[in-house]
């Protein structure tokens, strides 16, 4: 067997194994569509920069796809991008080498996510992309040696030596592209993955189990039948036996979804210590999985839940304070810094010097805030979080709040809701964050009617389904527990941080209490469509309950 035949046979086996791996994961149709879109994006990125030899964003796109979606999807994005782009550049013996190398790059991106625990910084990501770019180009040098030379070591040295300059150019391009769009692409893909990788309907085998669970719930919580279902009753009935919540009823519990459910219920008068379904409490589930070594986001959510439960956060507060850098930010991200400020405020701890100044400095010219630093596209979610963090602060914070309020108001759609980014369709979560941000800034969200649109509160109320949960958007019903937890705070007119919620009389001091049941405790305060909201006195997140 010749070198060429042997190498092509090995490449064919590797590619077949990669596609079989992806097929065995049984990806959802929406994930398949996302993978196909990313492969086309990577191929077009190569074509768009055809005039610049070896300067292409394709390697970065493939590596980040693997980082955000996993090894198998990352492999397919890379392999398909190599095949598709060569319909423009020309197919040849180099095609399988490019497919395999880019496929391996996608798998490498998944490895980076595992090693970094999904918290890679901007510069480390760029450096890894540069190394991946050089490695990809070097593999092509080896492929040329196998295909066209006499296969001597001297010839290998010639091919590698002649290609070094081109390889370094490709690595430099990868470094630059990663610095420019790497963080934004990771953020976008993670949001897509979070929303798409959810099973919306239970498998048939689970239907009898769920029916029994519903019947048991009907027996044990008769108060819920007395009135219409509310977001609170929906969340209470969706709790898992381990005390936590998944993104939808019946799905495995996750600390992130559980924390948002806890905050949503706390805004409606249910202490997380009292919420349980025969096992551990919701507070126990949220707090047990978070230690001082947890990532900043987990620390922030847990401290906010701890405050709502009226429990001291202990060492979590100092652990979070250490996450603030010398520039006053948490990992150079508006989102993490804003919630870090809110969490420390909830714990009664001092906010690190420079944190608010850093936030103000990240405000864009349009008045909004992006996910990372100034210059990132402004979005409603991060702008609202920054508004909550800046609430009550004086000096430069006051004009910054005014600009952010104007930015949020300008994004309102005709249906009354708000999108994540201007021009997109409205969704419940972005609308909920906008409501909380406006309340924290002392602005009545019920008075927002851009172009005669309904208020954001009316839009949220229109999304409440018959079982009490909130749909993500009109025509879209995803991650209902997550959406309902976040929207419940807005419907209760309570920005972060929440004040401690009183314990239920029958549960206070009793570790075995079943906690509040749907329909018990504080009623759900759903404003009538178009009704004016009651803005807490002072309108700041620190003092509102």
C-alpha cells in the first residue's frame, strides 16, 4: 500500500468515526440546524477572506463551536466546513486533511472547555486559537509531504520549513480574530445551547410517572385548586425530590435553574428554607453544591438566595470578594461584575473599590451595556443588571443610570416586551430584567409605552399559561422553570437583592417541615394588563423588598 493510499484510508476511518460519534449522540433537530449553520459560517469565513492568504477565522469558529457545544458537534462543524469551503477553493487530496484537522480542532475546543471548566479568559482563548491555527497549518504541511514528496525526512524538513512563515501568519490571524469576536461568539453559542438542549416533552415511559405525581400533588396541595394557577404554584409543583429544579418539570436538577426558581418564589413570599417536596429543601439543594471554590456566577446566585432565606452567607462572601480584580471587575465582564455587586450588597458586605466605576466605564455611547467590556454590543439583559448594580449610587452613577434607562426604553417592541438586543423579538426574560432594572432606577415600568405599545408588565402577563408558567415568547415555550423564576420577580415588582422572606409559622425552626404549598402564604401579585406598577420607595435594589 502506498503512502497516499494508507494516509487516505486512515483519514477516512477517522472522519467516519467522528461522524458516527456525532450520530450516536442523537442530537436534537435544532442542534443539527445550529451545527449546520456554524459549519456554513466557518466555510463562509474562509471564503470571505480569500484575498488574504492564510488569514481566516475558520479555525477560531470551529474551536469555539467545540468549546460551546461539545466535542462531537465541534468535530462536525470543522469537518463539514472543510468540505463545504473547498467547493469554492477546489477539491483535491488536501480536502480530507483539512476536514480531519479542523474536526480535531473542534474536539480540542471541547477539551479546552473541560480543562478551563468553561471559564477561559479572552487572552488565553486567543493564545489557544493561535496554537490551534499553527497546528492546523502544520498538519497541512505534513499532508503535502505525504501526498507529493518521496517521504524522506529531508523532504519533511523542507515542507515544514517552507510552510513555517505561512503557518505563523495563520496563527496570527487566529489570534486577532479570537481577540475581536471570540468572547461574543462563546456567549452567543452558550445561550443557544442552553435554550436548545432541553427536552420539551417527556418520553412516553415517564408519562405514567408524571400522571401519578400530578395526582399526588392534587391530594397534598388542595389549596392550589382553590384559585387560578400562578407562577408560584407552577414552580412549587415543579420541584424535584432532591429539592432542586431542572429547566423544565421532570428534568434533572441544576444549581443554576434551582437558584432562579428560589429567587422567583422568594419574591412571592416563599422562603427557600420552607420549600420542599418530601426531601431536601430548595435552600439545601442550592447551598450544598456551592463552596468557596465555585465559579463567580454560582457564588453570586447562592449568596442572593441565602439573603432571601435570611441565612448568613459565611465564607461565600469573602470568596466572591476575592473574584474582583484590581480593575474592579469580575473576569472583565459586565454581567458577572453587576451580579457580584448585587450579591455583596445582599450579604451586607462592602463593594470593592472601583467596581461601580469600572461598570460605569463600560457603558456604550448608546447608553447600554454589553456582556463584556465597552464596545461589546449593548443588550437589554446586561444593561438592566448594570442598572440594578448602580442603584442608589451617587456621582457619575446617576447620569449613567439615566442613559441606561433611555437605552432600555428605546428597545421596547410594539407588543410591549423587550428583546435581548434591539431589532430582535420580545422575550420574557429580557423583559423581566428590564422591569427590574427600571424599578431599581426608580422608574415605573408600567408607564413604559413606546409608540403606544402595552407596558412590559402587560406583555409578561400575556405570556402566563393556564398552568401558571410563563412562556419564553409568543410562539416559543422553552426552559419554563428558568423563565418563570426570573419573570416572577418582575411580576412581583422586586429587583435584586431581595430582602429576607419570613419563615412560615409551621416551618420556622422545624427541619422536617414540608414548607409552603401552592396557594398558601403571600398571594401572587400579578398586575392587571396595562396597570401601573407600584415602585418601591426610593426605587433602589438595596432597599426594595
